[in-house]
C-alpha cells in the first residue's frame, strides 16, 4: 500500500502594506523593517497613489497588497471618497493597477487589527480626522463615529488635525478627553487603544486606555492575509521612516 504524502505547510504570501493617510502614504513589505513614505494631500488620486507606491517600493518583492483606506469600505471596495484626498477612489481597479490581489480595509480598522489582543476593543485614531473601529472577539467592525454630531459640529471637528491647529493643544486635549469618555460610556469596551499621529501630544491617556503605535497599521495589514493572527511586532516596532527624494534631492 502506497504511503500518503504528507501535506506541505501552507505558505503565507509576501504582503505589501499601504497605509493611505491625509498627509502621507506609508508602505512596508514582508521581510522589511523600515517603512517608506511620500506626501499625499488633496491632489492625490488613486492612480497617483498606486504609481507612487510602486516607485517607492522599488525592488521589494510581494505577492499581495493590503490597503488601509481613509474612508468607509464595503466588500473590499471604497464606498465614499476620502475627505482629505482627490476624488475617484470609488470603483477604481486597484488589483489591475497593482497587478496583484488586493484587500482594502478602512485605515483605522487596519490599525485596530494590528493593535488587537482579545475581547471587545475600541480603537480611536487621532490624526487628520478621527478614525474609529471596534473589534469584538476577533471580528473587525469599521466605524465612522468621527462624523457624528458633537457640540456645534462633529467629533472630528473637535479632535482632528484642524481642531488642534485652530484651538491649540490645551483646549484640544480637553475635547479629546471628553470625546473618549463619551464613546467609552456608550460602547462599553473591554480595551481602548488611542492611536494616530497626534496621540503622542496627549500628556496623559484617558482612564482605561492604552497607547497605540503607528506600526500597528502595518501589523494589521499583514494580519489581513495571515492564516493565523500572530504577528511579530518586535520586528516593526517604532521603525525609522525612510523618506523618498525628488530629483533635486529634496526629501518628501
């Protein structure tokens, strides 16, 4: 009787993670430890994003792509254009443009996925806007809480980048504490992660919260393709960002 051949272990694909933000697009590939980035902004179309990513990735090898998108995503497709970027993201052919399979997730949800430990976790990202996501027993639920009514405008209008510039750090911190407290009271999470680029400006975290890390966005991007939820965080913890240069030598 012929012996059955042992099944080969599943090989995880090599992943390129793309974190699209309102001010920068950051990328990191499997096996790399130093992210790279280039400027985004109101003129960034999806085509320009893909071209910029391909150029910046250079000789990096990857089989699949994870995209953290700054807006709502449904069934792997953006369903609204970002507030801080150029239009044209809905219906764009990301897989054709990259030439690889692509998974798209809301950027806050992707960072939340990389931050997740267990139970019911609320992620709040303090950046250009207010990114929000919940993970309940491993199930990711992207949310758009930043656009809910608050005072005379929305949560995002009081804790986003423009609010920080308009009212200064002291007043901005008070609004952050109030908004975080309200969301915790309403959603009753077991764990709260405060992430995003402006989280570092907080003198102290609200009660019951822990600090996130922007590297968690990359961890979440890798987890999107993983067979198991284990990610080596030590390899990408607080990496140094390598800026690309223009022909004139100016860093971007």
